[in-house]
C-alpha cells in the first residue's frame, strides 16, 4: 500500500494554510465583505452605519435560525419546503395562546408574567410535533421529503389561517415582543459583558483544542498562527458589538422612557441599543447546533447518513429514527423563528414567513450545503442568510425595483452554487 | 470442537425468488471458509443474514453452540461478527477515524464524541495494518482503494471480531495490496478467528481457504476441503452445479 503523495517532511505552507482556515469559508466572508463595501459606496456610506447593521441583524435572525436546521435536513439528503408554513402555524398558535387562551380561557389575565414563557414552550412543542410528524412520514413511511413537505407547505399555513380565521392577532405580550423587536436589546453594558465572555470563550476553546492535540502528540499549528486566529476572531466579536453599541436610542424615545434605560432624568441620558435578543437567540442556536454537529453521536450519524445511507445502516445506525429527529429539530427551530418573526412585527399576521422556505434553503445552499448530502456547516448557512439579506436590503436602499431585486437574488443563488461546483472540481473535494 | 458459526437450513426469498434455499453451513475457529459461485448464486445474501443486513425467512443461526437472534447489524456486532462489505460501507465524507468508529464512537465523560482519542487509536491500529497510511484528516473519498480497504479491515480488527465476513475483499485492489490482505487473513487465522471469504477468484480461494462451499441458484452444491479437490473440480461445481466427487 504505497502512497506516493505522502511525504514525511511537511511542504512549505502559506499563511492561510498555516491558519488551517477553511478556504471556502474565506471565500464566503470575502463575498459578504464585497457586498457590504459595494452597497456602502452606492449608498454613500449609509449601508454600514450602526443603525443599518442593527436592522440587518434583526432582519436576518429568523431566516438564519431556520437555515441552521435546514443544514441537517439537506445533509441527510432531504429537503423541507414547509418551514415557512410551520413558522406561520406556530406563530398563529402562540399568538392565540398569549392573547386569548392563557389570559381569558385560563384566566391569567393579560400581562401575567408566566404568559410569554408558557407560550414559547407550547409553540416549541407544536413545532417539534409537526417536524417529527414530517420526519415519520419520510423515515418510516418512505414518502419522499420533497412531497411530504410540499404537502406541508399547503397544509400548515392554512391550518394557521383556520385557527385565526385569517385575522391579524395582536398586540403580543410585551415580554414576548422583546425576543424579536427593536426594544428587546441588551443595552450597552450587558453587550460589553457578553462580548467579553465571548472573547474569553473563544480563547479558551482554541487553547484547549491545542492542548488536546499536544496531549495526543498530533501536529499543531505554529504558535503565531494560533495567536493571529485568536486576535482576528476576538477583533471581529468586539467590532460587531461596538457597532451595535454605537446605535443610540433616538432622543424622543429617551425623553419618553428614560427610566427604562436606567436614568434618573432624560437629560444626560444617552443609551444605545446594543445586541438584540433575537441575535442572542441566533448565536445560542448556532453554538448548540455546531456542538451537535461536531461533538455528538447524533451529529456524526447525521453526516454519516448523508455521506452513505447504506453504510450508516450497516453500522447499526437507526436512520429512520434519525430522520424523525432531524425534522423535529427543524420544527423546533421554525417555532423559535416564529417567536422572533412575530415578536418583531409585534403581532401575528396571516402571511408571516411567506417564501421563507426558499430563503432558508437558499441560505443553506449559498453557505456550502450540498444537496447531494453529507456536506454542510452551520456557520456557512448563517453567512448565507446574511449575504442574502444584505443583498435584499442593500438593493432596497439603493432603490432597485422589486422585480430586479428578486432577479438578482435568484441569479446569485445559481451563481454561488456554480462557483462551489468549480471550487470542488479544482480542489478535488467531494 | 464447537463450531463458531452454524447456519442451519436457512432460507430467504425476495418476491417469490428463493435467493437462499435451505442452506446449511458452518465455520470453526481458525478456519477460512470460502463461498464460491456465479453472480446471483446467493453468496452475498447468505452472509448478509449472518451480518444482520437481511432477516431470514426460516432457519437458525447458532454462534459458539448457542442459538443466536440476529435481527439487525447491531445484533450481529454484539456476537463479535464483523463484516467487510464489497462496497466497503464507508461514509465517504468522513475521515478514517470517524468511519472506523462509526456506530461505536468513543466518548468523553460528558458524552461528547472524543475525536482526539479516536484519531489516536486509529493512528495506532493503522501503524500496525498499513504503516504508509498518513491521510488521517481527510475524508475517505480522498483515499486509494487499498487505503479504504485498510480502514474497513481496521474496523474489524480493532473491535476484536471473532467472526469475520469478507465479501470480495480484494476485488478493487492491486497486486501488492491483495498480498497484504492475504497476509492479514493468515495472521487473523492464527489468532483463532473464523473467516467467511467470498470471491470469484478460484485460484485465490484455493490458496487462502481451508474449505470451500460452492453455491448455485440459492443452494449449496457442495463443501470440500481444498486439499481434496482440484481447481477444475471447483470450476465444474460452479458451472454445472454438480459435485463430481459426490457422483463418484
């Protein structure tokens, strides 16, 4: 078993190779940076203002949360066309729960402190059940996921319609609204605390990862590469938080609600928004799913099944139950996205989440998830969602007409996949 | 001596076609039993019942003198049966360590997958089986046929199989790599493993096996010790479906 390519002396490595960063990830970050810079020039610097960065991040949160789950669905060679509809039915259910069922039927009264939490728990349970049902139809009944979720696309949105009789339901509970709206933010101080914790966690993760490798006697990156990576990541976290902290609350809002911002008087009170709660939710979801993907058996089996379903089955993996789990996770994420989306609107509408299924799939695919299965990353899907939302908002700011916006977004989707295919051909990756 | 494996009067049909028709076969420790026959003779189907990939319609499987219940690949593994499939059954998108431990991952105290420990174990076993194996970080799709084969074999060796099933283990390999597999079979035999070997190469089977069973149309034509028969005898059994020695 001779291997002619293997040599004992490592070849000379470039700066990027030493960092051991995924080149595809760099490509996506580059594309995202390009989009931002171009729109910033076209809008005379309005695109990269703290205010717009803040808006972009809360607009992206809902789709990005679902896109992380779509990665698992697509990696196992399935598809979910019903995520927008599940979002709608979860949103309708939660809107009714918090405005009618809990306050009136159970008699808690509007504004009871339990209402938002019971509502969210119930919504997540509904999402999980619908997702698990989809997964059961796909895994145990053998109906193709495309068909199951195409049916679900029609069914669930209209179940929501029937529930609410097509009415707009609101206003939603004030605490519930904090999960998606502009007022649900951490504020300056807590945002900095969060940034500090995030930077420390990043350093600790990189260091402990290196320690494990050294412990097993595996090759490690040079120290300077490790330090550069730490500096770059920490810098990015701090820059993002600093930008959000630079978005000041408008004077009129301060004059009205200065007590809410911890000030004794409106004079001399200069609060800023800081990190939105919906973005915190997205970060929590992203971290959890990344851990699941990389550090748990469930994640390993998801990727193994996507790579070779027969091999997974022969290795003793219950691929049917796995399908149920993957769709149930997708359902839970649809429910969380429903919290964010309806909270941002402050009420539930019949058309909430319309076309989200396409945005979510596009985000996952632009983020490098292969429809042939087995390949995909959580951070890629979030970057994909960011790129899509930036394009859409940027074009809206420049004043591009709606049809042209869609034409551009559609073309970008196809182009991104084409680039990915070329990249794989050149690097020989699967 | 108690046989490691006894498959007694085993049958399975697929949509009215009797793929395996009342077959009985056994395997002793330290023995290599070859299964020969045309494509569709039922060799792979027979061993897939032992490895838990198919459920038999009737018959019994006895492992080390006790009746065994094998309903899934996991059951089969619990009896220390390991299978190296013709298609290798590797997840191409995962690296060697993930494939070696697929379905039996090593975990940390908190229950997370312990990639470091799995990679270290993989390095150890590969140093023994295939010292040239270096691509531990890459997905197995980037490996050569021989390297992929050594990942599949490492799986069987690492988990201390007592019974090894090899379905066309050398079909995709070059001369040098075929030799390596042959040496490994000899070594495992010495350790007391029982091996079922499936191949089309009659000459190779005469060299590697202690006994050969020839199958045709789902039935066993005959089982002979290799020293008692010539290659021509075997060939005529495969082609004619009759055992010349039984007739004599």
